[in-house]
């Protein structure tokens, strides 16, 4: 349902109420959330999150970690922006899902649906 970019993951790590509510819905099995691996790396770098803290957030079956595979890597390689934002965009477009973000400026207006918190 949502692809969380690195800004949304940062906010989740800071217990942002709305993003935390979406994670709780995923934990209860009500929705599925996608965490691109590149967004995890970027958020981990800014938030200093430990592997144990990540394992708690990644535990629910309805939280999917999306690895950077060859098809995505070759397509997004020349796109502008951070690799995490490019990856979130690619996944949202491929899945037909909405990007959950705190910074809509990372994406061209009208290219993919955004839910800004």
C-alpha cells in the first residue's frame, strides 16, 4: 500500500504519530508497507539505528524489504537525486503504490502518488 522513503523511515524511527500508526496497521496485518533497502541504508545513516532496532521494525510479515535488483539499478542509475529517493520512486511506480514521504520535493510533481506527512 505504501512505499516508505528514507524521510518516512527517519520519521518512523522518531515515532512520528501518523507514520507510527501506519506501521502499527502493518504490524496487525491490516496493510502492507514496503521499505526499499536503499532507504533503510540512508535512514540508518542519519538516525544511527542499530541492527536490533531495525529487526523490530522489519519483523512483521506485512513489512517488505525491497532489495536493489539489477533491473532497478540499471534503470535508476542515471536519474537525478538520492539513490534512496530514486529507489522509492521506482518501486512505487512498479507496484502502483503511494510513496509515504516527509519531503515531496524529492519527486517530480504528478509522477507518482505521494502521501506527505
